[in-house]
C-alpha cells in the first residue's frame, strides 16, 4: 500500500481539519470534533447547513479551495461520486497547501474510491477509503463505526481523529476493503430494517403495546442494533427529521445490488427487501427516515385480501 507522505506523529487536536459536506453526518461529526477542541474548517453548498455548522464552531469557507488551503486532513462526507470527484479536482487545482490525507467517509462505488486514490497519488496526498456505519442520530453522540482501508501509515496518522467522532474503528488493509465491508454491513441493515418493521406490525396486530415491543425485544436474542434504533420511530410513526433519508438509502441499495451481482454471490433476503424500498420512493416517502418502511408494510397488510 502506497503512502505519499511520511507521517510519523499522529494527528492531534491542534492539527487543522477540513470537512467537505456538512449534511446530517458531516455536521454531526464536525460538532463532535469542535466540542473536543479540534480546529475544523468546512464547506457545503447549502446555506442552511452552513449556518448549522457555523453555530457548532466550524469555520465555514465560501469555496472548497479555502478548506484545502487550511487543512492537513480532510474528511469528505458526500452524496455521490461526482461530488467526490469535484472535491479532488479542487485539491489538485490548489497549488499551495499542506494537505496530507483525504479520508472519504462516504458510501460510494468501489471503482470510484480506487480512482480517487490513484488521482491523489501523483499529488503526494494519501487517500483513505473509510466509510462510516451508523445513522445521523448515532453520529450526534459519536456512536459510529469506521471501516478504514488504504495506507496504514496514513490510517495511524488519522486514528486519534477517527476515535474522537466514533465508538469503534476497524482497519481493513488495502484501499477498497472499507467499501466492501460497508456493502456487507448495509446489506444487513436493509434486511434488519424490514425485519424490524415486520416484527413491529406483527406485535401490534396481535394486541401488544408498541412501546412494550421496543422495550422487550432488546432484552432477548431476537434483537438487532437496527431494531433498537428504528423500532421506537416505528412505534411513534414519526419519521421526520430523518436519521437516514429513504431517497439517499436507495443509492446504497443500488450499490449493494451491483456489488452482489459482480461478486458472484447470492443475496435472496436482500433481494426480497428491494420492492419495499422501491414502494417507499414511489409513495413519495423519500425525505422520510428509512424506518418509514413500516408504513409501506402496514399499507401492504391493509390492501391484502381477507
């Protein structure tokens, strides 16, 4: 694994940090870091997200170039590959900077991650493929996991930073393994989310109190982290503000489907969940939390013949 920088001392909270993308995840991560004394500069094209992050103590920059000029490590939390490509364009076009590592936290195409690494090699910048696992609600408390891959020296350099906005960090070796692991994890998330909705509806239809289901299931073997996070939303049927929007989740579903197909594996349970997520988008639920799959299943039951 190639490292483009000699990174001997780990980063500390005097190390200037940049964040590209200050949405649900990016702003929550920024808040964790500024609270712990890190110097954070950030960019997001959305004025609302700029205001939210500024209130958290982030130094908002008017152009991503200004983030590059002021950072030794950049964290990118972006919605798609084009946004990451654009950020790398800015990095490559910025002649004077001290940037050492770009750690991408996004869930994107594997080929795009590898291309990003290759593009940065010639500029002397290390690229870490480091997607995060967790919801926006978890991000607000630092209860995230990172699946990091790429140059081990760059990983060790960034490790103190990672630990300050997550609860667990896993190093997986060569660049791209982080994305592969995230696909595996998100396959389980897709299944557990639908399974949680199915279980909640079964319990309610047989007369159990929804809150009792939320309280009792985590004490037994049938629980999952997704159940614990999403069942309370299903019980209250409050799906906004979202911790993960259904329309953004559809991007992840497409990535997993493609990855499964190219790997030669089979994923019958994951495949069985797809129609429910597609129905959610068709029913204009895209801006709601993925827990709104509960509404789709409830509607299916109501429309079923006696």
